[in-house]
C-alpha cells in the first residue's frame, strides 16, 4: 500500500511540470521543449527562460508543432510538446498518428487544461475525449497524474521511456496526496487504501475524490479499496483483476467522457471474468462554463457521487 | 556545368528507377505510378549525386535527410534506395506484399534509408522543419530535403510549416515541389487553385527557384544556387505526371492505378528503348 493523505496543501501540476522539466533539462542536453502560444499557461516558458536555445514557440499551429516534434525526435532529441489538451490531441490528432505514434518517435505530449475543471472557458476548451483518442493509438503511453509530487516523477520517467507518451493534467491547483517522491512507474497502479467490499479505481484529478470517498464510505461501514491508476495505457491489468476477484465490484472515476477512457480500459481488463461495475465520468455530453468546483459537482465528479454510486452498486450486487 | 558522364549516369539511374516503379507497382497490383514517375529524375539527382548519405550506415547522424512528404511516390523512393545499396533491388518485387518490409507508403521503422514515415499528405514539411531545427541546434551541416506534391500544398499544415521554417531561419531546409499539375480529382488549378505558387512561397519568406524537374543538368545546377542566407529554399520543379511512359504522361488515369499486363509490357519496352538510346 502507498502512503497517501489529503491535506490542505495544494500545488499546481503545471508548476510541478515546469520545475521537473528544468531539472531534466539540466541533466540532459537533448531535452527540447515546444509550445504553441500557451507557454505562459502551460508554464513551459520557464524552461524557455532557463534554456532559451532549447525552447521553441511554434505559434498557434499545433499540428505543425507535433510534426516538428517528430522531426527533432528523429534526430535524437527528447521532445516535450505542450499546449492545452483540446488542441494537443483534437487539433493535432493526425499529426500525432502519422508522425509520432506510427514511427514510434520519442515525443512527450504534455497537455494541460484537460477535463471539465477548465471552468469558465466552457465546452470548446474542456477536453473530455483525449484519453480515448490517445489510448486508441498503438505505441502511445497515456498518463494522468494525481498531484504535483507525482507529476515531478512522471516527467523524468517519460523521458527515460523511449517512445511516444501522452500526459494530461488539469488547470486547477490540486491537493497534494503524496508526500514523498519515487513512487511512479509507467504501467503501475497503486493501492492507496485496502478494502474488500468494493474497489474504486481513479485517475488524475479523481484520485483525490476517491480518497475522500473512502473516508465517507468508512462511516457507512463500507470498506472500499482505493486504487490510483496514473497510467491508463498500458493498464496495470493484474492489479485490476486482483481487485475484481477480491472485492467483486468496481467503480472507475475519471474527469473524462465515459467513452474510451479509464472505465473502458478497466472493463476490457475484466471482460473475461466480469464483476458488476459502474463507470463515473462525463456521460457523453459536452461541458459548459462555470466554476471548476461547480462543474465537478454538476457532472458528478465528486466524492459524494462516488459514495452514492458505490452504495447503489453494493445494493444491486 | 556538370560533366556529361555524370549527367548520363544519373539519367541511367532515373530510367532504372522508372523501370522499377513500373515493375513493382505492376507486381503489387496497386500503387501510384504517375507521381512516382514525375519525381524519378529529382530522386536520381539527390541519391546519386547531391545528397550526403551512406547506404552502409543508414542512421549516420551527419547524413542529409530526405522526407518524401508525398509518400505515395514510395515506389520511386524505394527504387532509388535499393539502387543506391540500402537493400537488394530484388526486394522491390515484393512491394505491398503482406509480411514484407516495403509498405505501400514509406515506413521508417521497416525500410532502411527511409528518414520519415509518410503517406498522409501535409505532414512531411513539419517533420523536415524539426529535422532542420535539430541540425541548427547541434551545429551540424547536414541538409534536409522535403519532397512535396503539388496537390499536397492544399493542406493547411504545409503553410504552418512554411511559416515556421522562415521564422526559424532554416536555410538548411530545401523543399522540392513536384509540380506535375494533376491531383486525383483533376488538374490542380481546377480542383483547388495553387497559383501564383512561387509568389505564395515568397510571401512566406522562402527563396523560390523554378526549374524543369526532368532536366538533370538543370536540377543539379539548382542545388549550387541555394544560399546559406537564413532563408529556406523551395525548388518548384515543373514535371509531367507519368513522365517516361508515353501513355501515362499527363494523364489522370495512372495516379493510383497499376498498369495492365499489356500496358506493363509496353511501358517496360519504352523504358528499355530509352536506355538503349542513352547508351548509344
């Protein structure tokens, strides 16, 4: 079991991204960073300030940025390409498919402002299909870290991995869950709380909600196992199957459409020996403007909804 | 002036490329002969004279790179690579066959000498920009060639890449536009106009050179005109789709269709006749 607690301390994952990127840049001269006119928002600009020679703003031309990233990677660079998730994956899908995933080039797409918690910008900017899009691509690793500590571990880990990776993080500050570094490994899921009545598998921003749900369920005498699944592809199927077998019920939680994301990946993993399951996510609709917390509430991306659905599932099965 | 011996040798290579295009597409039963024949002379000039490369070391870091952005001309690229020694020419007979490394469109993971996987139009120039940028970063003197189709530059991403290339002053990047004036649905100017093409590239900050893309001497001479002046260069090569096979020249019908058996025999005998004339 991994030590994880929800404290009042919050930190933005974008800040963690930029500090980890700078540390990586110091160690490795092959690291090159691209952005598409959002370098102040994604915080890659900080890397550009420290390493101006290895930072290129490609302007508002995301598909081209992905192609340029591929070309740099084909010449031995470890390329980080960042912009908002909606542009990184939606706008650039074919460039990623043709020039990065198919030739299996060493490009790390780190997308910020993923999910509905983008808030006021509304549906046009709330990317809810990126996991589905990236998961469908052969050779692509898909990661959604839960807090800033983990994000700082994700950056060197994906740099170490020779091949394309997609990392999605949100816009908002996130509670710090992990006090110490060194936990993250590509393809591994982590049991944060042991339990035998039901398993809640969460990724990204939803892991904090799952931890809160654990405490709420405990009060109702429901013993939930909480699994944090930072890597959606390749999925830690062994851990999922073990949880299915031992707890008999699964709820998945993601700030993403219920189509094609973590929930579907987990369902696939247990398809041979299925157990009753509920997938929490955005139910095949576009988002809207609002405060981040209001939207998370309205679309059921909260600990309270996890509790409600867990009780339903236990009652039914 | 290049010496006659060199020009004759490259003409011979271009004819060999054309013969293999016909042979491999005929045997595959599918493929794109028209746009492969139109770039044959350009590829012959690049692989048999202009480019710095080593078939024994396909990943040589200091090599000149070539991105065939119009990936459907793969049969011509594969023929050039095989004739240069990257793999045995006999392999060309297995183009598009299941389990074989010669994919319908270039795949860098499978084919030695292919610097970038292409096929979906509009992507290659962006990749070439990245390669040229890497060359500048590493202070290497290699050049990056990108071969574009003319219909291909209807893709918006081409212009994103064109803009980035001049912005980052990539004078180590040379695009060659195979201006054969035909795309699948018809003449480019009818389908979606490209002219004034030279002006458009100039407006994006490129040096533009227009040449006859089938005149070996002119193609070779053009590379000497390219200056290291902090500007990328585009060579607009006026070509004929299907060049070298009389009944394929200037027609739409062989964009993506293989020759029939009878057409195959006729095409090969025309190309062999051209070889004999060259040797006389």
